[in-house]
């Protein structure tokens, strides 16, 4: 078992299951340490584009789904699955609900007197909504960049250096990329105002964020391809951007295993980071 921390709402997006770059194991590690009333999966969870191109569904992807099902079983977690552009096959069935799962195109989240409009965000991106063929071409380039990034970071790991995101660095340095992100954020803030919401919760651009823009609370859950990030809602209604790379540098959750020895005394062993200590 794991020591778990409770959050009323957790938002994750852009997992891209079906691609080799999905950080599925890291996400599984994170989800094992938390529980929540509501888990919002805000688009691009399953990457239909890559699966159609021959992407592979791995056992670790199935294991992640099982962890989410365990959250539903053990904590009665409600799962909200919002469609994204890479899992736009959901358009054929949304809105649809069964048991504790809702499959929707967008969602209204209310807590502590505040209203947040939840959308993946791709419908406000002219390229992905109106030029799908061009978006898929760009996706090929992004996938290649992730491949280069993985080789580069394998080298950094061997040298004892921390993870470095090439694509994130490019987004921060290339003027058109910075402009695109700014325009994207402004469009979503305008939408939130039109919906008379206090805030907007989105994903899509793989840029985690928590800030005020023109009086609207802008929240972006980032992704589980590079930044490995999520949004955590606290019981007082405040929000936090969770960054898995930062969390890995903190003391890790402890898994407790009990077993009966020959002398019938229980030895409790705590495993953390593959190191074990004895507690009597």
C-alpha cells in the first residue's frame, strides 16, 4: 500500500497512450500516491492518430487504466473524460456516461463558489480544428523531436545530468511559438469570459500554467510526454501545478509490506527508491 494524499480534484491531460513517448510509468507512480473525488482527464489521453499509424498499445498502458479503475473502486472517484484532438473518435459517442465515468466534449467544474470551464483547447486552435492534415504533419515533426530528445537525455542520464526538454526550450525561444501560446491563452480567456466562468482549465499545448490573465484564472495541466505535470485542487479551492520531476527530488512515498517469518514475528519492511530499512 502507499501513503496517499487527498485532493478533491485532479486534472491530467495529453498522456498520448499508444505512443512510445508517453510517460505512462511515471504517471502510474504519481496516481498511486494520491486519491480524489474527481479525476478530470482533459483530452489526448488515448492517441488515436498514432494508433491508426501503427502505434503500439503496451501492457503499461493497460496497467495505467487499471490504476484509474482501482481509484474508482477504492475511493469512488468520478472520472470525467474530455475529448481532445488526438482522441477525437470520442466525438462519435460523447456525451455518454456509465457508472462513475462521463465522456464529454467539455465540462463545467464548480467548487467553493467558483466556476471553471474545462476544455482540451484544440477547438480554439485553427490548425488542429481547420487544418487537420497540417496538424498531423506537424505531429510527425514533433514526434521526431521527441525521439532526438530521448537519445539526448539518455546521454545526460549517463552523465548524471537532469532531464532537459529540447522541444520546451524551442517553444520558449522561437518567436512564433511564443506568440502562438500567447494567442492560444488569450482565446481561451475570452471564451471563459463569454461563459461567465471564473477560470478556464485546458491542456493541448503541453505548457503547464497557473496564473491570472485579464481577471480570468488560466490553468493548463501540461502533459505526460515531457513536462509530466498535473493540476491539483486543494480543499480550500486553490490550485497547484504538480511537476513530477520536481516531486522526484522530494522524499518518496513509502510502500509497506508485511510478512510472517519462521518465528511468527512480523517484520515490517519499507521500500523506497529500491532501498529497504527495517522497522520493529
